[in-house]
C-alpha cells in the first residue's frame, strides 16, 4: 500500500522485479518540453528561415533594440553572417532534440512502457513547441528586435500571430496531456497475465 497524492491509500501496482505499471506524468513533462523546444525550433528554422526565407536570425538588426550591427540578407556578407547565426540557432535546437531523445530513451528503458503512444508525451511536446514560440517570439521579435516573422508593413501582426500560435500550442498540449491515461498498457497486460496464472 502507498499514500496517494490525494492522501488516500491505494494498492501499489508493480510487477515482479519492482517495475511499476503506472507511467508517472511528471516523468514525461521535462523530456516532452525539451523535445518540443528542439522540434519547435527546427520548424521555425527550416520553414521560416530556409523554405519561406521570411527572415534569418539578424535580418532586422537595422531596427533592433540592442545595437547589433546590421547584416542585410541582400548582400553576400550579410547573408553569410545570417547563415552562421542560423547555424548556431540550429545547433541549439539540435542539442535540445538530442537531450530530449536521451531523456525519452532513459524513460522508455526504465519503464519499458509504450511511451511513444502516450498522450502525455505528445501533449508535453506540444507544450514545449509552444514555449519555444512564446520565448523566441517575445525575446527575438519584441525585446531584442533582431528579426521578425515577416518584415514589412504588417510585421507586428505576423509577430503577434506567432505568439498566438505558441499560446495555442501550449493550450492544446496542456489539455492533451491533462486528459492522458498514465497507465502503461504493456505492463498492465503483463500484470493481468500474471494474476491469471
């Protein structure tokens, strides 16, 4: 027997060897958020920087708030500098994905559960992607002003839309993980087979 978070006693659900049949939601939160930050950064970098070419890391430094030298993407030198900064940004997102995957691997190895299909995991990944959008949007677009989602007459609306998307991802991810079942179906089935024997 163990004491639940609500103060009630409940029967432990463990298998031989001490493995639990329950997947703890907090064990997925950090890894999901870290993985989501990395994946959200990749979407931003690949879609907005490379495919649509709407901006690079330093394309708005002529109007930034911190005095960074201006590197216009219309010059070879400016594009080279922006490409280096885009590369450093991708290194950050790559490291976040690797750390998230390492945490996920550790979690899967520990519980031997079906974490990949867990609504909790994918909910936290969406939260992480939304957190990335919110932090990157507030810091880079508004505080530092080093680039905008799409520069021009309507850049404020593009930047606000980016923040709205981030907030929506956080909300949907939070709701998705909140309604998730944290029971590991593989271990629960094994436990059921053990009781029938």
